[in-house]
């Protein structure tokens, strides 16, 4: 029997729940010559700020057991390039869900960037990154306090006239449900969690940090159990949809995230090791569904 992999996300019908996470798949168009992008559930684009950014000095990537650290620092071409170049190019080769990931260093920057993304017809959903641990003076600082997270949420919701807004949460907090509820109360349409965990590696021969930024965000399989726990907690504490993210590498990870309460699942660091991991997971899902007696993925959301 044919399995139904489709899911609903804020009024959008996705062919499946598997979405490459922001920062791990470029602006999508880079992979257009290598795969059929339309097999994906959606694409979360590289994080974008109001102005172009060169990112942090190198080295800004380091390996870690069962994962990696990155301190790229939101390198991106800016919002003008996103709406005038990247989105039109992507829409020539892809017809599915496009998620713009917007970051800022002040409430006004978040508001202005999201307003520009909202006005761009090729963007279906805006993911507001209040959780990046690799930049100074913004990013994660907004995502570790319920009041600040609510302030950002209210501002971007007022600026977005047509596009659903998801807030991407930081795991580097004591109680992620408090942040999640504050965003929901401030009008968020959904939540993405989690971003990377703050970590560090040291070059023992040189006796100095491996990363120029000293610290970076830990991603990969090592963080999956923590990310899954947070998805479960937030999905049960809030009534808005959740996109699960953090250490997913295979079909079992997708199913676990959905049973924990995720309506869709983002795959991040695994894309760095294998750019075809998302299509591989999608192809393998029906077989696992068959073994587990699952006919429709939508029906398993939050069943754990």
C-alpha cells in the first residue's frame, strides 16, 4: 500500500516532513543541478541579515565526536540579494515551500528584515533566528530571555502581513518552554527548535581554542537526545506547530521527532557530510513506516 508522507504546516501541504535546515543547504539553488529539489518537504534558506556580512574569521569549523562545531557568524549577502537574486533564481527550479531564515542585531533590524522577506512573493514562511550562538551583540541574546523573545516576536509579526512566522529557539537556556510560551503569547505562528548548543574545542599542541571565535555551535548526532527532549517539552507546552531540528540523520530520527510532537523535521549537520541525505531519508521513509504499521505520517505527530 502507498504510504502518505504528506504533512500540514501552517496551511501549507508538504509532500513530506523533511526539510534541509538553514545554514546547511545554501540558498537551495546550489543543489538544483544535483537533485530534484521538489522531492523535499521544503527548504530553509541560509540565514540572512539586513546588511551583507562576511562572517567570523577562520578557522570557524571544527570536528567534534559525533558532530561538529561551527562559528561561521552568519556570513550572507544581505536581504537585498535574498529577495532580488536568490529567491527568483530558486523559484525557477523549485516549486515547494521556501523558508527564509532572518537574523538581526536589534529589534528594528529583525523588523526591517522580516518586512522585506514578507513582501517577497517567493517566500512562504519566515523563520526568525533568535538563537545563533556565533555572533556578538545579537542572535542568541534575544533567545535566552522570555521578555526579549516576545519583543522580537511581536515586532516581526506586526511587520509580516501575509507570511507565517516561526521563531527558532536556542537550547542554551534553563527552561526552553518559558521562551516558547512567551513567543506563542506574542503571536508566533510556530516554533523551530533547536539551534546549536554552545561548545568549545582546544588545540592542545598550540594551547589555544580551535575556533578563532573561541566558542561555536555544536550540531550533529551528539545533540539529538537533548533536541528531542526539548521538542517533546515544547510541543506539549504550546499549541502552535513545531519544526524539530537537531542531530537528525536518518528515518528513525524523523519518526522520533514527529512522535515527540514535530509537524516537520529539519535535517542540519548531516547535509554537510552527505548533501543527498534528505532525499535518501525521504526514499527510505515508506519502508520504515511499513515496519511500524504507519500509514499516514500526519497521524503520528505527538503520539509519544
